[in-house]
């Protein structure tokens, strides 16, 4: 098998937890940067990462990194890649891009130059001027940061947060990868109760149940590179069979509540699609009415933001109420994700730890309480 330079892309703030995931899967010599973790791996590793990683958004194969201060540099470096050794003659080529703080700031023009260079490389090998593009899709990315360009191929396709179970969602949904990251950061394990008091479409409890049952998040979806010649179909079949064998049985203490009946209906439907409905107890309930006799547990929630779901006063009352609940549940740990700049004041206590996390384009903070309880 070939060894590739790989990059796992993740949400800003999730890099350390993604690196932990990769280490637990046996990867070494990781390079952690903003929004990504780079490492080496073969075809089987590409398959395993796509199927198993819970906090990665996509897995890229890095083809070349170079300086690109003008279009000529971009073209010549792109055409120097042996594209006919990578792309079938009938491949469908889709180029995407981004440019940050660089002289080549027009993404559209950069994408055009890269596509032109790829086609020119193919022409030189095959001695033809046009290509059918009726075969497998290859998504090529040109990323330029401070005049340094990276050409890569996306092995994933639709982002890894699209597990396949959330056909129903509510306003301001929490990304599945971010929900998984918050749970992993909390160090929760299935021996303890986990409660989400604002469950919405059920993302946090569903992701927790997937972890408790050791269900691979990508087990039931398709990946772009499944259609490539580089990765034998047998590797995908083998990894999926292994993932199915690894699933654990059992019921777990996962509670999900919300005051919105429609959200709960959607959450239950999503849990059924994810195969974990029997692991989660759903209930229509105001968070103030939450009661538990267990001396210890975890509250992991993404309460309403206000701007998109409820009015400002309601949201602030929720945060104040959460602070009171924290005092009442004096042996419980709380992990609350919020973008509100005054959350700690409203909660009534400074967090023992907080970290910046992006949910899509929304800058939030994960406020952590009760770490030493």
C-alpha cells in the first residue's frame, strides 16, 4: 500500500480532541494546527478515519505544498503533479478553493487555473483535447494561506458531520462532530448518567449513545473515495464488517428533554434512524423541573442562543436557572456550550475551564463546571 500525507479537518477548538482520537487509533507523529491535524497513512487508514473519526469534518490527501504569489507559479506547480497517475481519463474533476491573506485573493480565478493545469497535464499524457468526465468524482482543493498553497484531494465528500441519521433538525442545529467533541472533552463514560436538558433534534444524546455502543459514526454512509481506483472496495467492506462486530449491546442512562414537543418528535425519529432509540429516555420537560436521585452525573447541553431561537430575556433566564440547578445538583458536572458573552455572570459562577469552539460559523465557548466534584 502507498503512504499518503493526510490531513483531518475539524472545527476550530476541536484540534486537541481530534488529535486524541487519532492517537487512540494508533497514529503517531501528528502535526496539530488551527482547524486541522496532519499525519501519515495508507489506503486502509483513509477508510478507517472516514468511518471511525467522530470529530473530523473530512479527510484530505495532500498532494503538494508550494509558494504561489502569482498565477504562473500556481499553474506550473499544479501541472508538475503527475495527474494522469492519480485521475482516470474519464474522471469528473471538481475544484474548490479558499484564499486567506494572500496575493492570489480571487478564489474563482485560482480554481480556474488549477483546473486548467490538471486538464493540460492529462492532455499531455493521453494526447487528446477533451475528456468525457463521466467517471468517478475527484474533488480537488486549492488552499492558499499567506501565499503558501496546498493542493489536496477530498476523500470524504459530504462532511463527516453528516452521519446519515439526522433527517429532521430544528433551528440552529448543533453539528454532530461538535456534539461528539464536547462529549469527549467532558470525559463522560457510560457508567454515569448523561442528561441534555435542551436536546432539540437530539444530537448530543444520540452522539453519546453512539459512543456508548461503540457504533462507528460513518458506518451507514457513502464516501467520495469509495468510487476511486486507489482504494479497493474490499477495504471498505472489511472495515464496515469490523465496525459492525465492534458494536456493544446494553442500555445506558442517557436522558434527553425539551419543552418543544415538535423537537422531541424529531429527536426520537433521528434516534431511531441512528439505531440508538432504546438507549435514550426522551421527555417533554422544562429544565427547571429536572430531578435526579443519582448523586453524580453529567449535564451536557447547548441551550438556546437567543438570536435565532428565543428572545434575549428568555435566554438569560435559562442561563440563570442553569446556575441554580448547578447548585442543587451539587455533585454533578456541567458542560454548557454558549455564544453569550455574559454567560458566566448570568450562571452565577466563573467556569473552572472554558474553551473557544466554533459551531459552524458561530463562535461559542464550552463552559465547564464541577470538574473536581
